[in-house]
């Protein structure tokens, strides 16, 4: 379920919209917007403003929400991408963090995101809002078994790199101009020891001040844009 004009405008044509719910006041003021949506008019359901406020998840609803079918992707197709750029999220719990990482990954040109078992639900309303529509722009796989995923990546010659406080190599010293998967761990516990031991390399973001760690979404953003920097400039 996605809510609000901006995010509904981001829904691609190949994502099926099942229903669009609109409030009485919205339909009077936004007829042109409804004409742009790729949906059978019979699937647009008008409800009272009071009822819409009940089903809305926001404090000040705009009066429009859409119900879309979840889209499935082929793992084999994704892993066949040359010099693929992937993100693995291990047990990320905060909806805002997950949504922000998805939005940043979209901006950075990430080819796919893998979310492991034990993570917050991708379709949590707070996650969807935080993506600002980026949930529709790249393949996202959920409920992944981390051990099986790492093995699958290695079988496809994808290097797995964990952000880890115990690492002694900075991301600026690593060559990202090849197929890679960046692994970001849980906000409180980081990456599990059993997981970090299976990855190819541990990378550490420099911490020059007194803070012991970074927010998961910030750490992910720093690593993603080092990949972007290197790939744009072809630094080895």
C-alpha cells in the first residue's frame, strides 16, 4: 500500500495497481491526477474523508492511496549483471533506515538489494514512505538466508564486503571496479561474526572523532558513494 500523490506517480507501468482509494475532497480537486494513473476506472474507490482518515497511515493524509501487487524478480537474472553492484542488509530493524538505504541505493545505481530474514518488513508503511518511490526503481529481494546468499554470490564471482569495526582496510583502499556486494549489519549488533567470517573482505569507515559507530543508513551511503566515485573515475 502506497500513499500520497508523489509516490503513486512513481509507480511504473509494469507494476500492477489493484485499487486506488480516494477521499471525497481529493476526487473533487484532483480529477486530472486520477486520469494519469494506469488503472481501470472501476478500480478507483471513492470513500468519505472520515473513512479515508481511518484507513490512512499518515497524520495529515492527502486523500489518495494505491494498493499494488508485490513484484517478484529473478535472482539468476540479477546476478548475471556484469560488474554488478549489490547491497546486503542483515537484520536491519528500523523502517526509516531501510527506506533511506533503498532510496540511496537507487540514487547510487545499485543493481539489487538483498534483505535477510529477521529484518523489518519491506512493505511497512514507514519503509515505503522513506523510499520516496525508490521501492519501484530496483529489484529488492526479501527474507533471504544469509549463508545461502553469500554462497550464491561467490558462485557468480561476486565479492562480498562487510562494513566492520574490526577491519583494518578502508573502503578508499579497495578496488570496487568489479562485481561486489556491500553488507550492512543490524543497527545495534552490526554484522554477525558467523557472517563476517564468510565474506571476502572487511572494510572500515574511518572514525576520526569520539563516536563509536555510524547510523546504518549513513554507513551504507558512505560505502555506496565510494563505489560510485571509483566507478565514475575508474580508479584502481
